[in-house]
């Protein structure tokens, strides 16, 4: 963004203004009394202007609205008069824009050059709008000559609003100052207050960690696969078919069930028993592979 640039309006003749003040001061003094001082110079009262006083014409200036470039001025003119930025009345905006450029051209020709470039662009856009539009090959509407200018104005406005938001954030040494306070520590210890809920959560965390390191004792149980194979054969000798689940005791422990199942697989591997099923999802039956007779 460009540095802040200001429009300036020169006051009326400063010498005439001071003469008027001096005349009013002399008129207000009674006969025989000293004139009333209207100013002080190096601590001495000043009742009459020096004859050789010279004040340049541009000594006193009043700074009006400040703008940061041609786009900023153009956006200001549009928003001030509540114009629709998507449908800018270029005739009115260009006229007001040129009045402002004429003011700054009298005082700062280099500054006015950039504004004149934007003025030429506005006039070009207005002239293109006055010309008859070419018929497009399709039914689409012809491009609006103001489209590029509107796009630039909208982008500039978004950046400007974002800059305002950033500037509103408090800044050190502008909105506040960091202070340093030296506090003498007391010799008496100050213990922090402990909340009951915090203590309860800390205790629950200790219990949870204690459960993670619990020891599990494994007892050794000697089981013989051969003994279970003999038990299965004895059980099958009394029945022709035995359902698979009936070969296992319901109250048996997991190690016993596992060894019993391994014994059944060993018998099937040695073709001493047959495991049959009539159809899918039907009950599974176990029988001897040979007749006891």
C-alpha cells in the first residue's frame, strides 16, 4: 500500500488574518491604556505586526480526508454516496474524482500523476460503455467494461478491512505497556490449595497404573493326550454316533478342553474315528471308524 497521501486546502492570506487580529486588539483597548497583546514572541507581548513580516501563502494548511492511493479515493467516493459497487454510475463518480485531482494537482504534481492515470481509466471505461456493444456469437451477454475495475475495488476493500482488523489487535508500546513488578518472596512457605476433585482424579490414576503391573500366576497342569484319546474311544464304543459337543464335559477347564480336542484330532489323523456331517450347518457327529464287532 502506498504511503498516506493527503489533500490540502490553503487558507486565506495569513497576513491579512493577522492584521485583522491586531486591529481588533487595538480597537479593544481604552484611550490612554496600552494596546492588548494578541500574541507573544519570545515571551514578549506583541501588539503590532512587524513591517517586514513575511508569511508564505502555503504556510498554513488544513488536511482533509486522507487516502492511500487512487483506489482508496474511488472506493471512498462510492461508499460515501451508497452507490452499488457492482453498478457504478461512472459519470458522477468521475466528476467528483476529477475535482479532487484538480485540488491536489495545484500543490503536488507528482502525487497527482498517479491519480490522473486512474481518471484516464475511468474516462476510457465510460467511453466504452457509450459505444454500441458488439453482438456476441452466442446468447451470452457482452462483458461489462466496469468488470475489471469492480474486481480491483472489491479486492482492495477486502485487504483494507483485513488491515483494519489487524490494526485493531492490541500492540505492545502502542495500546499497552508491559510492566515488571519485583515481589520479595516471603520466608513463610505458602502451600497451594488442592481441590478434592483433583485429588480424586490423581488417586484414580494411581490405581489404574497399579492394575497394569499386576502379576498373573500360571499353574502347571500335566495332561496326557494319550489318556484323552483312550477316553474318547471308550465313550464311542457305547454309542454308534455321538454329537461333537457331547464329547466334552461342560464343567471342564480350558486346558482340559483343549487337550481333549487335540486328542480327537489325533484319532481322526490315525483314522480311528470319523467326523461326519449330513449337510452344511447340520450337527457334527463322531463315530468309530471300525466296527467293535
